[in-house]
């Protein structure tokens, strides 16, 4: 019997008080160590509509950064409103739209650029730092005078 097996699956299961609530995979793109693909995401039916997907997206971004990826990509279909909303809320951007010839579905290729997150964090840090320096300088000048 001929069998085909997928290479190197990486499954994550999300538990809530030991109860499995969701699963997903983060799979490295073949031949490219910069990009990882989020796939097979499923919040189990009893746990949907409670913000679990949004929380998973936060974890996925932290995990991808920890594993030194700079981009995450995923595909989803136009009719999947919860998934579309989650991607938009979490700052993912559509980079391509196509029609699946097998199913007739409108499919989006969507990415999260993690390098931008580093820049955003650096901007927030520098803004905070210079505000603090200005405030301390202002206090010192007032005490001095
Ligand atoms: C898509 C999926 C992962 C979303 O998970 P979830 O934990 O239920 O999502 P959340 O509770 O975080 O909700 C995300 C958003 O969708 C909205 N939403 C949730 N269920 C909805 C529904 N049935 N119809 C319309 N909007 C819905 C939420 O209000 C929320 O919107 P907001 O950002 O405006 O608050 C989940 O529905 C699922 O596992 N579906 C089956 C598998 C699947 O489609 N996987 C994705 C493959 S690409």
C-alpha cells in the first residue's frame, strides 16, 4: 500500500484548565527559514466566539519571533467572517486574492510582517524615553530656577 506522509508537522494544542480548546500548526516554508505558515487553525466548537482565536494570534506572533521568523503567512476564505475579522484586528494584511478553481471559494493570502512589530516597539520605546527625558529636564530646570 502506498502512503504519503507529511514532513515535519508542528502541532500546538491550546488547553484551558486541562481542557483542549484549540489546535493549530506553525509550519516553516520549505527552503526558506524566514517565513512560517499558520495553518490547520481550529478553535473547538464549544469554545468559539470567546476571543480564543485573537489570543492564539498573539501567542503565534510571539512564538514566531522566538523562533526567529520575520513573516507569518496564512490563507483563508472570504466567507469565513470570524477568521477575516481576527486577521484584520490582529494587524495582518492581505497580499493576494484568488478564486480556488476546485471549490469556487475566494481565497486570501494574508501575512503578518514581524519586522514592522520590532520597528513599532522601538518607536514606542524611543517616544517614551524622550518624553521622560523632557519631563525630567523640565523638573530640574524648574527646581534650579
Ligand atoms: C475562525 C475561528 C478560528 C475563530 O475563532 P474564535 O475563537 O471563535 O474567534 P473569536 O472569538 O476570537 O472572534 C473573532 C471575531 O469574529 C467574530 N465572530 C465570532 N464568531 C462569529 C460568527 N459566527 N459570525 C460572525 N462573526 C463572528 C467575533 O465577534 C470577533 O469579532 P471582533 O474582532 O469584532 O470582536 C473559529 O471559528 C474556527 O475554528 N472555525 C472553524 C475552523 C476555521 O475556519 N479555521 C480557520 C481556517 S483559515
